[in-house]
């Protein structure tokens, strides 16, 4: 009789499947991290654009305020 040979094919197959799953998980995780970074950068750019627009509006209001003639030709001392 020949001694029985233990087959390790199932173990090696399982290890290969686990390695493939781990590599796939890392790939998906990195993809999500990159997507989150892009969304964060987009949000920052939008916030900067809104801030620049608000600054332009504020400057326009300030120029309008400076151009208003506030002289109404009224003597405050004579009003009682």
C-alpha cells in the first residue's frame, strides 16, 4: 500500500482567493479615498468662488456708498 498524500490544493486555492479579495478591497478603498478628496477640493473651490463673489458685491456696495451725496443742506444747530 502507498501512503496517503495530503492534498493542499484546497488550502492554496483558499489563500489565493483571500489574497485577491484583500487586493480588491484595497483598490476599492483607495478609489473611495480619491473620490472623497476630489469632492473636498471641489467644495473648497466652490467656497472660494462664493467668497470672491461676496467680496465683489461688498466692494460694489462700498463704492456705491462712497458715491452717495449725503449733504442735505440742513443746519443741525438751527433745528430745535
